[in-house]
C-alpha cells in the first residue's frame, strides 16, 4: 500500500511523552529541524552535536519533560548503534582490506584492459558500482579519482566522459544500496527487510547509474571542458605492493555479502515457513551481520594474504579502518536518537491524523521530506535518517516490498542537488579542477538526475509489485 489513507492508521501505539496538540508539534518539528540546519550550515557544528541539540530543542518546544526527551534520544541512539553500528564497522573493514590489498586496483585494471575508448564510460560506471558496494562514498571517490584522471590523461579522453560515470556509480550505491550507512539506518528505522531492499535497490541502481552516468556524461562533456593540473594526479594505493589479489577472488569477496543476503530474501519468498530448515539456515547466513562478517573473514585471506600481508599487517589494516568511521557512526546514532524523539513526542501520530484524507503517495512524500532536509543540511545521511524517522509510523500496513521501496524513495531524495553545503561538492570540485559553476552544472545536476530517476523507478515498481 502506498497511499496515505485510513488503512494506514494502525501504527505503533506508543503513548506520546507530551500532550501537545498538532499545531504545537508541527512548530516543534520546524524548530527542531531549523536548529539542526542552522547549527550545521551556519555554525559549522558537527552533525552529531547538531542532532543532539536539535533533539533537545524539538522536545522542549513540544512541551515534553526534558528528562523523558533525554531518555528517548538515548534510547534511539542505542537502538540504532545496536542495529547498524556493527554493520557499518564490518563494511569499513572490508573496504579497507579491498583498498590496502590492491584489490580495488585489480578490478580497475582488469576491466579497463578490456575496454575500448567507446566503452570506457560504461567500464567506469561498472568499476565504480562494484567498488562502491562495500566502500563509503568518500573512500570510493579517493580510490576512483586517480583512475579517472590517469585514464583521461593517458587515453586523451574527456574528463567528463570518464569522471561522471564513475561518480554516478559511487553515488547510486551510496544512496540506494546497503550496507551503506544511510540505507542501513533507514531500513532499521522503518523495519524494512534488508534482503528485499537490497534486491530492489540493485534493480533500481543499475538503470539509474546508466542514465546519470554514461548517458548524462555526453551532455556534461558539452557543458564543461576541464583539464585538471598535474598536481592533482595522486598515486594509486597499491603501487608499493609486490603482488595483488586475483580479479575473480576480489570480485567474489566483494559480492559475497550481497549474494548471501539475496539468497535469504529469495528463500524467504519461496519457502515462507519460519520452521523450515532451509529457511532457518538461509536466515542465518543471510543475516547482514553474518554475511558481512563472512566477507571480512574471507577477505583477510583472499585480499590480505593474497597481497602478501602478514598477520600483523592485516591486524593493522583492521584497526586503522575503524577510526575514520567514528564520526559517521556517531552521526547515524544521533540521527536514530532524533528519530526516536520525533516518534515519542507523537509526530508520527500527528502526520497520520492530518493525512487521513490526503491522496498523495507515501513514497513521494518520503522523497520530498528527504529532499528538503538534504538541500538544507547538505548531508545525505542526516536527510535519510530524519526522513525515515518521520515516515516510520506510516509503514504499519505496508507490504514488505513497499516498505523497501519507501527506504529507496528516501535514499533517492537524500541525493538531490548536492551544492555548496555538501562536503562531496567540494571534493569533486577540487579533484576535477572545476569552478563552482562548473561543479553545479556537472556534479549537482548528476545528483539531481540520480534522485529523480531513482524516484521514477521506485514509483513504477510500486505499481507492479
């Protein structure tokens, strides 16, 4: 079900911690989000602190006792860490093994060796999509940029024709496909099925990346013509290694958690019997924690040992992979606290009450909320978590597939029009040697295309499944 209607009113029956009316709750939401936006954009305060303060402001304006607001925030923070924190950590370890062992470079070199000038944009979006599965966007970009610059220079190819497909592949994976933090947090917030969300996310991600990547790159190439200076030509991560993992082993390791989670989703659909032995086994091996843990353990051999890493070197790689995600983990956790505060003060019930007569798609509403927060804060993760918190109570009567589509609609909205308040905007600008205007005409437009096209596919799928 995708309509906000009377049928959706069987949401979580949690007594609100405040007796505020709809008007006061609406003002509280606006104030809480405004405080969050101003602290992030104007005061340049870290998103973790901004979300914490925003949650307190939200509860205070709603008239809730502050001790209960603190309890709600702390509970949401803890539940979110328990739900997605370990998965984010495991994803970071796998990504670090992939980068440090030279596995990422092996994927790149193998595919590029078989690509012609005509097929190079398609090769770049394929590479970015594979590498982007286990890696955070910023890490994937740092890995891909040297490849983009080197291919463009040595092949005398347009930077836009090579770079836009690579960026599109990374961004689509970041916004739509778990185990990235945003989709994971949204799945946890609305209690979506991870396997179904993953399957539908990949299904939507492929055509979206093609349209925003190789197809749009033709237009971007006509709009912007830049040649990055030589000083921006970084070294590749694996140049100091004596050997690298094999291509098949590397791709197999990267795709292992995806395959295990998809197997679980398919078995759940085919068997649909919690007591069936096959389904119980599939539920275990397809559990995201088990799937990612298996990939990490396998990766220590297929990536680490294959690159000649000693046990101490592997241990160091694992250790150093965790420090950079501390900020991301805290932001996601605080976002969970903000989400729980929204629920506990009764915002979910308010939205359901005032939307009984609305004839608007819940998927479209979720996308619009994510777009608004994305434009205001510049953070895809904050937009995803906040929108999921607001939409969570509306999923009570939705089918499993439509809850998954709701997650994807939120993820699509969180990517809309990256601009000057987004760190990714400046990363692309500096690496590609573009002006602000050129970055808007390429990167920002590409992000908008991803957001709108992905929403279109989400709405289309909602009509047929």
